[in-house]
């Protein structure tokens, strides 16, 4: 097999297997940074051996075994022997296993290891930007360059975030474990927030020349699905996956042939991915089946499901969407939720009712500089026939937005405001 073909295969295998490998090694070494180094040593070994010896029958197992052997060598012969051996003995005793069998300590259930790694990468001790970068690095298998390119920041910035994140985790002595019941809710909230932020950046990029970055959406969806398999009894995990599945179903209809944004009301719903919609419905059903009140992500998924079930914007159950936003505002109040609710109110009860809510939000300090506030107000003013005011709102929104595609759309709307469509 040609060397470039081997490299492509190795890259694909690495994206899938690296989180499991790092998780296994991190549980043994109790050091995420060191575990990643050992895993990358295995990757380098594959680059040396596979072109010469051929791709193994089970590439993932080869990488895992190589990394495991490197970790065991470090434990047995490295400078960390004493401290790490004590940790290993303690862990194996807790597990009821013979302390003299270190290999068994790594061969525990991989699902547990991955879940531990998820909670570590998204630990609240880290700033949000660091959590996002570390999660994409450890669990997404993305390179530093790929993360930097996805978020349009310099590569050294991302590298510094990742290095500092590892140092912070080490300095804080963050245990490599799934948090207990008392801490799990807060930690799980951090995990879900990181996955949600990654998806949102892919779904509507905050800056740059592209309105969407599909690779980030795909990574977030993949991470969410992994988490749902690991935390089967957490309703909000299924709620988030449902939301992402349904939102992702619109990706093909959100961008025109020239890369221009296509808003929800103008999308060709025949282009929505029905498989993703069905997956979203199934995830939402799992969240509901676990009982109790729906959480913020599940409520947003329920709103998205109303859109997914409707053949057109006009046929959407807007009254139910308003009720769902009412519940969301009670559970997780924010001016952005209120702004989204105003849109739903305008569709259910007329643009004047929606504009009244939006005008109240203009005094909300947290929405200063938020381009969607004047953009939504412009939409409502157009529907009321107040075109001059609407034009001013679209123009103002264009000055606030950082994404080139969205800015072009807003400027076009300002220029054509009040002009009958062809």
C-alpha cells in the first residue's frame, strides 16, 4: 500500500481511537498531559512501522497496546515509579484486584475511562475557551492547527490554551474520576455547555468568511452521541443530542450555492435530512422517558422538533413554541431566550405583539452589541410595513456582526427593504 494511503488510514484510525487511548492511559498515569504524550508516541511508532510492516489487522488495538506498553514502561522504569506505583496499588485494591497485576488496571471498562476524560476536559476549573480547545484536542482528535483554523484564532493561542489547561488540571490535582452525585450536576452542565458551544460555532460562525463550519457541527454531534452512550440515564444529555441532531438536519438547506446564508423561513424543507430528524426525535423521546421536567436542552429540542414536524413556517405550531419558550424562560432565563420568544410570539399573535417584547429588550445591557436584536426588530418592522425604520435596523445589525456572510445578508436586506420581491 502506498505510504500516503497508509497515512490517510492512520489519520482516520487516530481520530476514532485517540480519545479511548488517552482515556485509558490517563486513568493509569493520572496525568492527562502525560497520557497524551504517550498516545502520540504510539502514533509516531505507527508512522515508523506501518509503512514498513503494513497496516495491522486491528489498527486501534495496535495503537492501544503500543501506548499501554509505553505507559507501563514509564511506571516500571521511569522517575515516576514510586508515586505512580502507589496510585496503581491503591486503585487496584479499591477495585478488588491483585495489586501485582498492573496490566489489569488499564484493561477496565473503556466507557468509564472515556466518561472520566470527558469530565476532566470540561472541568469547571478551566476557562470556557480552554475547555473547548482541550475537548476538541483530546476527544475530537483535532490538531492544534485544525482547532485554530476552526475558530479563526492564531495557532499559538490555541497551543497556549491547551498547555495551560493541562497545567491547571495538574496543579489543581483534579482526580481522574467521574464526579459523585453531589458534584455531577454542575460538572455535567459544564460538559454539555462545551459541546453546545462547539456546535453553535459550527452552525453559525461568529466571524470569518463562512457562515457555517460543518466540521465543528460534526465533532460536537459525535461528542454528544458518545456522551449519550456513556451517560444513558441523564435526560439532559439526550436532550442536547436531540437538539443537535435536529439542528444539524437543516445544514444542507442553510447555505446557498454561493455560500450565502438562507434563513429558516426561506429554507427548502425538502432538503432537511430526515434521518437526522428521526434520530433527534428518538433522542428527545429517550429524554422524556427518563421522567421529570424537561431541562433547558430538552426544551430547546422540543422547540426544534416543532419546526421539524411542520411542512412550512406558516404551518408551524407557534402557540406551542411560545409555551415551550415560556417554560425555558422560567428554567433558564436570559435576554436571548426572551428575544427568541419574541419571534415566536410575533408568529403566533402578530408582529406588533413581538415588537413590543423586542422594544423592552432594547434597554437590556447584556444585548448591547448583539446583532440579532436589531436584526429581529428589522424583521418585525418589515412585517408592519415600517420600511424606513427596518432599513436602519438592518444597517445597524450589519455594523455589529463579525461574520462576512451574515453582514452581506444584512446589508442586502437593508438595501432592498420595502422593495417587492421579483
